[in-house]
C-alpha cells in the first residue's frame, strides 16, 4: 500500500477537459457493469491511439487530444444502416448492402461493397 501511495504521488497524472460534441455516456448496464454509450472506440488511422466513432463523425486522437482539424465526417456514401469496427476498418450494413471503409491519409477508401 505504501508503494502504491508513493507511485501515485510521484507520477501525478494531469487530466485536461475537452469538449466532444455528440458524445453521450448513460447509465450503467447491470448485466455488464459498463455504461451505455453512443460511440465506438477503435484505432481507425492505425497510429496506436484510440479514436472515437460517433453516428455522424469520427474524432481522431493526437497526443492525447482530439484536435478540431481531426474531427472528420463519415465516408461520403449512403450509410443509413448499422456500423461496427474490426481492426481499423469501418463496416456498415444496410438491409441489402455491406460496405467496408478504411481511413487512409486524408480520405476514406472503400474496400468492399457487397449486395445481398
């Protein structure tokens, strides 16, 4: 316990307040013990930092912050469906279509478009 207190005192952390419009954190779900949210967390640009994916935009992280110029919109496409992330790819499924996107440099690249 004494070691833990010394580590906490020596390595103090600083937390900075940041406004992220659209991010919602709700009540804790009793089954999982986790809060309900309206976002996904993934490393879309493969820089080792977690990015926040909202229903209408993506916040890319740099040096522990989410700069205004890295708050980007979703791919320019009809994406009225359900979305998920696997690795650094964004999957969007509608009733008859599956589309997969990946973020490269300054734009979205469509990897797959499958009709079913």
